[in-house]
């Protein structure tokens, strides 16, 4: 008789014998069509492009990146359409607005496709339709917000736009991660990091909100030195004025935003939040690295994105807030958020798989 090799048992034993091989075989998510995966990937890319273009347009209109900065500080409606050879911006505002509208329109159609496929496959063990519906709701919210309150002089509107866009990006990124071929978490001992990674989402979201409020308050150029803002008065009155939810900025006869004593206070609080975010995420990234396996990789990515964001922020201030660097700082915030989402994903159990023992 010919003895058959027990291949199924061999596959089960693989990954159980050593501390560095404690992983299960990746398994594809059931009932996920290639079209759904493609739409999620394209939508994630498009919303990232929309976020970057929105920042470029918003910050350009705020007067950041002007050749004679700070003479144009806070000026609304700076539309420099000169070519790059003529000393103009890399991407003229008119072109940026066109690309932004095209990308946003395509994104809307893609989201509708995602929702349709999610609902269609809901009874076949698909990824679910709740998150796609939330993405659709955020898309509608952002569209209405842009039409009803297009003024850049309301910090709350700017903050709502930025947070809505970032939330949409994070949800799509999460959906994309969960529908990819999965493997079990590397170690059951790493589950103690779960509450800290969830808190990291709150920390990053709060810092993004502070950054958006700073931008919406035109407080960026108020502190042109790395050492801080001269004469910043952290009185209760300035704090209340700087973060008044119903605040609406005013312009002078030359179109420049009128700043007051609360403006540098808003800027400095954003810097303080950046320091706290750096310390917390730095600690979390180092803890993830010590867990080993894929968590080590995720921790390295988090630390890299954190370092990039800090460098972009410091370089922007040191260089006088040029438009491209400040826009890159906004893009870096999005990438940092995605790194934190990815770390949460690594610690989330996968249906049908058990955490491997180290």
C-alpha cells in the first residue's frame, strides 16, 4: 500500500513551532468581488487627492506661500495663475479647483458603487454595508457643507470639512484593510495594546481638528518663529475668543483677515498638541515594535509617518510657511492617521482565525 502524506495536518502545524513563525495562512474575505475591492482602492486614492487639493486651495486662498509673505498675510482670493516658468505656483489655483471638482465628482460615483455592491452582497457574508453607508453619509455632508457655507472665514466650517474628509479616508482605508487576505494577529500578548491604539485614534483626530481650526482661524503665519509666538497671552478671554464655535472672521478694506490677540494663542495650542501627539504616538510605535511580527512593521510605519509629519511642520515654520510645505503637512496628517488605523487593524481579530501563540 502507498501511504499518503498527511498534508492538511502539515499545513495546520505550520507556524506553531517557533516564536517567529506564529502566523496563520492568509485567507481571502468571503463574498468580496474584485469590483468592490477596486472601487474601495480607487475611492481611497481619490479622497486622499481631494484632501490634498482642498488643503492646497484653502491655504493658497489664505495667502500662504505668497512671494512677498507676510505682506499678503490673511488675504482672501489670491489667484496666481502664472506658469511655473513665470514664477507662479506649481499648480495654479484654477487648475487645482478643476482637478478638485473632477476628483470629488468621481469619488461620489465610486462611493455609490461601493454602497450598491455592499448591499448586494450583504446576505453572502460580505464585508457589511454599515461602513459604506457611513462613508456615503459623510460624502453627502461634505457636499452640502461646501455648497451651503463656502466661506473660508468660518473656522468651524473649515474644521468640519477637514475632519469629514479625514474620517472618510480612514473608513475607506479600514474597509480596504479588512477585505484583503487576512492572517491572525501575531501574538495574543499584544492585545494589551488595543486600548492604547484606539486612544491613538482619538489623539490624532484631536490634533487634526486643532490643525484645521488653526488653518481656519488664519493663525498659521501668526508665529513665524520656531521658538514660539512673542506676546502670546493665554488669558481666559483669548482662549474663549480663539475657540469660539460661532466665530466668524472679518476682513479689512484690502481683503486681509483681521487678527487679534487670540490668533497666536490658537497657533501655540496647536504646537502644544503636536508635542503631546509626538510623545504619545512615539511611545506607542516603540511598544508596537517590541511586539514583533507584523506589529513591528506597523510600528515602524507609524514612527516613520510621525517623524515625517514633525519634520514637515518644523520645516514649514522655518521656511516661512511656503504653500507646498504646508500642503505637504496636511497630507502628512492624513498618512499619519492611516498608520494609526493600520495599527488598529493589526490588533483586530479576523473572523475564522485564532490569534497565534508565541
